[in-house]
C-alpha cells in the first residue's frame, strides 16, 4: 500500500507541473515532436505509405507472374530501360522488387505500424503515463527509422538497382551482389538502431510509468503483447546488426566471413582469403528473423484482444493464461530459428531439436487463439467495423498458424520448402492476419487520436472487399505450392512441367491483388475524409474500460490526462452483475 | 509536463528510469558482442588451421591497454564517489582522467593497427585478421562513444550540478555502467584474440 501511495504522490507533483507550458513552434510540434501521440501518428502515416509502396512493388510483380513477357501497362514505360526495356520486366528487376517488397513490408511497414505507431500512441495512454519514459529518445527512433527508409528507397537509383538477393540476403549471393546490397545493409543498420531505441523505451515506460494501482495482472493484454515484443526487438535485433556489420566487412573490406574457400564465379575463382561460412549468415539472420515473426504477430494479437473484449462486452476468456502464454512465447521464440534451415545440411540431430522446439512454441499460440475464440462464446457481439477486422483475424491467423506445422516438421518440410506454400503460409500470418488486425486497430483508436469516428459504411466496404480479395491472393498459393511450384521464378514457373496444371491460378491471384488495391481506396478516402469531417464523438465512444478511453479526452492533450489516473480494477470488467452500466472503467473506485 | 521517476527511484521497482534504460541497453550490447563472439568461435572451430593470437598480435601492447582500461574503470567509479561526497571539482578531475586513459587506449590501438597495415596485414588477408579488426574496431568505436559522453559530462554537462545535483550524479553513474561494460568487453576480447 505504501508503494501505491508514494507512486500517487509522484504523479500528483507531475500533474502540477503540467499547467506551465509554452506554445511550441510548428517545427517542434509537428516535425521534431517529442509527444508520444504525435510520434505514434508520424510512425503510422510513414509506415502506411511504405505499406502502400511495398504493395505497389508486388502489384508490378503480379503482372509479370500473370502475363510473363508482356509489357507492363500504365507504368511500364517509366520503369527505365535498365529495368524494363519496352515495359517488359527483366529478371534482375523482378529480383529487386522481390527483395525490396519483403524488406519494406516487414521492416518498414508492418513492424513500425504495429510497434512504432500503435505502441507509441496507445501504450502510455493505457498505462496512465503522461508520455514515454524518454521522449527525446523516442523522437530519435522515429528519425532513425525515417533515414533508414530513405536510404532503402534511394537504393533503387544506384547502379545495378536495389538489393536483389531476397529479403533474407543470403550469403554468398548477397556478398557478390550489386551496390544496392551495401545500401540495404546501411539502411538496415538505421532501422535496427531505431527498433533498439524504441524497444528500450517501451520496456522502461511499461515497467516504470504504470499509474498507481495498475499492477501486472491489471495490464491490458495489448500492453503485455507490446512488452514481450519490445524484449524480442531488444535482444534479437543486435545479432542481425552483428551480421550486417560482418557482411559490410565482406563487401567493403573484402573479408571472407561468409565466403567459403574455393568459390568460383563465372568460371573464375574468386580472389579471397576464404574460410568463411555461408551458414553463419543464415544462423545470425534467423536468430533475429524468427523472433521477428512474433514481433509481427504479438501486437496484432494485443489489438484483437482489446477489440474483442470491448465488442463482446465480456471479460477476455482466460486472461491470465493468455499472459503466461505470451511470456512463454517470447522465451521460446529464441529457440526455434533453425527450422528455417532444415535444408542447409546442418544435420538431423539439430533438425530434430529445432522441430521439437517448433512444435512446443505452437502451444502458447494456440492457447491465445483459443482464448480469443472462447471469448466470443455466449456474447452479444457488436459488429462494429473494428470488430469485423478482429473477427477476421482469428480464422486468418488460424490458417496461417496451422499451415506452418508441416513446415516446422523436418520431413514434411522437404517437399514444401521454397515453394509457394511457404509464401502462402507466412502471408496468411502477416497479411490477412496481422494487417487485418492493424486495420481494425486503426478504426478502433482513430476516434481517440482525432475525436471523430471513421465512416462505418466505407469501413465495411473496405473490410468485405479486402477480406474476399486477400484470400483470393493467398489461398491459391497453397495449391501451387503443394504442386511444387518454386517461389522465386520470375515467370511464375512456365518452364516446369509440374507447374502446368496450376499456373492458371496466377491470373486469378493477380486480379485479386489488384482488387485488393481497389478496396484500399475506400480506406484512404475514409481516413482523410474522417479526419476533417467525421462524426464528432465523446471521449469514450466504445464504452470501454481501459484508461485511454475512460480517463483521457479525445484527442488527449500534451501530458495525456487532466488529472493523473489511478487504477482500481482489472482491464476488462464488462457486464459486471449489479451495475447499471455494462462496463466498469479501470479508474472507477470501488465503493466501500 | 514532467515524466515521473527520471531522478528518484520508483518505490516498487527500486530504479529510476535511466538506470533501467542503461541496463536494457547493455543487455542488447551483450547480444551484439555475443553474436560476434559466437561467430568467432564458429569460424575458428570450423577452420582447418587457425593462427594463435600471440604469434600474430602484439601481446605486450595489449596487456598495457588492458591495464589502462581497468585503471579508467577505477577513475570512473572514483568520479561518481566524489559526486556522492559533493565534491564536483575532484569528480570532474577523475572524469577527465578517465577520458585521458581512454584516449591512451585508442592511441595505442592506433599504433597497433598501423604496424599491421605497414606489414601488409589487412582484414582481407585472413579470417583471423578479419575478425580481429572487426571486433577490436567495434570495441574501439564503443571506447570513442565513451570518450564523447564522458567529455560532455566533465565539460559542458557539468553545469547541471548547480541546478540538479542528483540527476547529474545519476548521469555519471549511468555513463559509468556503460564504461564498465566497454571495459568488460575488452577483458573478454584480450584473451580470446591475443592469448588463445
């Protein structure tokens, strides 16, 4: 009790200081802002633009896959003679687009949106903090991300174009690749620095700045998800930074960390000292990149948990089990990386180890997903736009997760490895899974950020259109993959007899992708239109229990809360018997 | 608006924000150097032949550097202790001493690198030299970072002592934790690269 009282005192002092504030210049307020809400919005808008750009790269690739060798309409003439002479895509350009699509979507789109934008905007509000623990550091992480993004985009204009060795940059291919790869590495170092600083900031904020009374088991699940995510970023990214440094050395100082002895390129032996290990790159890369998968999915689970509890008007089913699962998931995610490498010849003993850990890690994911499904049972569901997205997340992530099991077992991975099945699997996790949840989150927290709701009709058109189209894009990939179509062929696999029967799906998938783009127009219009002219709503438009809705105005002022909130109850006290309203906000005191 | 616990410790965690922050940062640094050390081990055990460090590198100079760095860790702690005893002048002296020792370390390293380059031993020469230059180079950058931070704290940053003595003391402590880590990395690098 003593602790809670003194924590309360510190908050009171801070609220007093809050009233003396000078007006900030435009530059300090909107460009180099240190306010977590504005930084969150900066992250959000930048990452949405990157998502759109990464998606556009894919739409160009889908033209090539559906109609190989035909000139690309509309933008073909503008792609440059070096990339697409006469508007017809060259294989080298296809490789650039593939590598950059992956890099942009993962490192510059989904992670900054899920962690940078939602984490920054929502976490301090949900824990009752006036801002992040280190506001200037927070600004620095955004700008490091921005510079990293600019470096990545500029790499398209260097001789030889952007990085073209896949988003995984496997050595020795990447070491010998054109100059764009160096830019990729430099860009990655900026993005990694950004993530590290951000992750550190989140952890300190969540541990140190919780409002009085907000104990660990009263934290909203979203905050738990962000906390575990931040630990993953903090501890998994440095090995990739190390790998990036080694690859930079290989490329610039001509060392041989990843180049084995006796390498012959174009019938000429390379003049290198040799003795390096291409496998080392893969280990270092996947040591990051597997936890990265959970960085992509955990914030989405957090968002979905918030939306589901709010729209079922019930507490989450098995909140504690979900919390323990997410912590266990975090630990285990560091011990599964080599299931990406069954094919590398690292040996059956190691494969057996990693397939076992992989099967173990599926358990907590299934617990979380089951808890979310069971939370629906017996509820009188409000089918709001954010809820539709959250509900779609459940089966989509389910498909993504279950199709991962055959890939996690070494023997069934053999026929599936490097086929479209793999692409289908992880896209179901990240695109119809995470992205659906992130869109739901935007519709859900938009009123908090702007004081206005997004249009419901446009939102529902966006949802149904996207839901149908996105399945049209990815479901046929399982069919192609099971038929054995390789994932990296720039003509979609025309030269392979075993691909003949399933290639007609390529046109279907491409039209679905373009349809998906069409339905995003509804979102873009809705987003900007609602900012200006959306319906004005009360501070707690969804009748929610968590602090960002119950205690802060919409939009929250600098410093977030007019009076520092205190917390008296768990995060999801909906439909508590004996109360008039069907929700009890976390900051509502218990009557004696 | 003020962020709570920037100076005083939060009662239930017992830590002020910057101290938790620096420990987390050091955790990520452990992962960074841990990955590089693992790479070193992996490359070494899979190599058909690997030179001994003492045959290729200058052990006496590195021993001198080890002593210099350990001494600089001591002066760093002395600086913090002096602040705790409210003696800014001596604290600044010890900070400058730490900076000087760090610069001595870098100068020695500079001559070590120079003699390798003069002998035509570049990173591309062998994987041993490659990992040697990468690890010591990255460590050298960390030393340089420490020089910048400590110079700031001893120079313009010390003005904070007049208005916020406790926060200034905390800053020196946090910079000290980082500095000890940089020292510790060298303690691992020295035997791994020079002696084995």
